[in-house]
C-alpha cells in the first residue's frame, strides 16, 4: 500500500478548503493531521475516501489515480476504511450486524461466517458482550470502538480516522485511543485528523500541520512539536498548550 | 426479607393512587354529564328514534356485516398495491442518478397532480372513464376500476410519506455506508430504507385508516358494499340506524389497526433505545 497525493484542491463554493495538498503515506505509516477547525483536515480525509470529489489534483493508491473523474468509487472505498467523529453506526442494526453488514453485502461472505468474524473483531476490542445490543444502548466509547471494528471488517489497506475522540467524554477517550495503539502495533496504515496532541505526538510517524488548506509544516512528531519552524505552527501549539491539551 | 420502601417509592405509590382517583372522578363526571344532559336536549327523542333504533339495528346488522366483507376485500388488495407503488414513486422521486431525471420529473408531476384532485373524482374519472374508453364487457368490472382509482390516488399520498422518511435519514448514514464500499443501491436497501420506513409508520397508518374508509367511495360505481347497503336500508326503512351500524363496522377495523401500530412502534422504540423519558 502506498498513498501519494499531489496538488489536491477542493473548494466549497467560493471557499477554498484544500489549497494544493501534497502527501505521501507508506505501508504501515501513521500520519496525524493537526490544525485548527476549518483548516481542511476532515475534508482531506473525505477526499481520500472519495466522499468528496476533488476539484483538481492526484490521489494515487498503489499507482492508480483514484481521483480520476468517472472512476467507479465503490471498489476503491472497499480498500479504504473510515471512522467518523459522530460514529455513524446504523441504529436499526445490532452491533454485530453493523460490523457484519459490509462483508456480507459487498464481499458476499455468507452471513454465518461474517457474523463469526464480526464477533472475533468485537471480542478483540472487548465488545463481545455488546454484540446483540443496539448502538443506542452503548456508551460513546463503545460505539466508536464498534465503528472501528466495522471499518476493519472490510480488511482495509488504509484506515482514515476523522477526529474519532472529539465527540467523547474525556474518560472514554482512553479506551478508543487504546484501540488505535493496538492497530498501530498490528501494522495498520492510518491517517488521523485529531485534536489529541499528546496522542498525536505518541503515535505518529509524521505529523502534518494544516493551515488554510495547505500543509504548512510536516515532520516527525519530536521535530514538529519540539522545534516548530513556522510562526503559525508555533502560535497554534501555544494555543493548544494554553487550553491544557498539550504539555510543554 | 421484605425491604422497607424508599422515600421515592412511597411518594410514587401515593402519586399513583392519587392519579387513579383523579382520573376515575373526572371520567365519571364527564359520563354523568353526557348521560344527564343529552336526553334533556329538545330533539333527543326524534334523533334517538332516527339513529339508534335497536330493532332496526339488530335486523340490518347481519346484511351490513356481510356487505362490509366486500370493503375488507377491496382494502386487502388495495393496501399492499398502494404501499408498493407508493414506494416505487418515492424511490423515483429521490433517485440521484442523472439518467433517472425523466423518471424523477414524472414522479413529481404525478404526486403533485394526483394529490390536487379529490379522491372521489378519481373514482368517477377512472371508474366510468376507463371502461367507457375500452368498451369491453370483460374489462368493465367496477370493482377493478374503483380499486385502480384508489390505488392511483393513495399511491401519491403514500409516496410523499415515504419520501419524507427517506429524506429524514441523515446524510452521515449514507457516508458511513458508502465508505464501507456499499453501492448506492445497497445503501438504500440496507441502510436508508429500513430507517426511513420505521420512521413513517405512524403517518402511513394514518393514510391506511383513511383508505379503509374511502373504500366505501367505490360504491359510487355500483358495487353494494356496507355504505351502499346502509343507504338502501335507509331508503326502504326511512331510518338512519343502518348508517350507525356501518360506522361501527368501520370502527371495528380502524381502531384495532391503530392500537396495534402504536403497540408495535413502542416495542420497537424500547428495543432500540436505552431509556425512555417519562
């Protein structure tokens, strides 16, 4: 798996959200996107998953330009998993069926097999006893772990995590981040948009600071958090430290 | 060991007793007021004789009930046909593919046009118009064209209900489904429609209860169902009691139908969500 972005542009009306993004993500890498709200982190993830069409630019997945207009998006989305800030579980399906739905319908896995595999995934994240419940009966942290299991059930080559802890109570953040640590251990390639700076510093191979739709600065976490080069990066990190979200 | 009731439990028990007493008192008062006041109205005797004649009621109820079976039959084949065509029209209206643009326009024109015309006019138009056009004995059955008219008219209402349900499912549900690789059709089938249909069951039942009554409109084309039977009794007996009998028959179906739906919905809600707000 190799992802390569060049000159990715996207506007909503007259508002430029992505203003020429270049990014390379190799097999097993964990890349964190940081930046203030509206800097384009979520839009970038949605573009990579083809949920938003690009205005211009190239997104290559193993050499295939998936941003090519007219390319059928479904086979590509199968290879890329996505987890959303607001979980977006299917409320009419049990936890187990939430996880088993896509393998059954998209990959044609027999229902019994898909359920067994879904249960294994849920057990891996400590959710086996929740399998028969409906999402509404689960806590936010549990729902988000189910959403991660649901994305993993398709065995994606790349996982996009869009501020997955932003809608959670502080004491539930840890259990979700533990899942992400676990995924890193298993070699999952991931791109995370996040406001959890301490976590970004701990988990990522590379951190990208987005500002007004551009990657202003990127590098290993020690470098970006320890010795930011750009004034706007410094200002952003200072604001984050003031808000108590990052230690000096 | 018996546990001492908590402060809260004692309070709730007291509240419960009080509300039962209040409800009993107010119901009795209302009932007594009606029973005492209505007979004192000046036209009471005449109206009672014209609408609530026990003897006529007993004599006509059997034939009315048999005629009512006809209504039930018409309802039984119209309802599923309406649900299916209503769903098809709603899907056509919400279709996003540009290739389906003409279909979307046709469905919009259909729902707007059909809903603008009273149901009874559709019964006349289709019930008399189509057999008139065909001039064929085998295809002149009034029940067939009466049912068709009901299906044509009600499909438009039901389609709008389904469309409202489909559009009420949040875009993020589609995004989640598509991000898993589900196609547009699969997303609709497995994610959007199950949620949409559940949400619109109450308004849908509302339409079905209306339909159950409007079945009587088919009698304008000739078939002798409960309403028409009551009408002929009224003419021959010079009494309105048969209408009351017919009304009771219609109530016998619509009330349990509504209660059943409410019950099913409540069970569903309990199953899917954690706590109900009292």
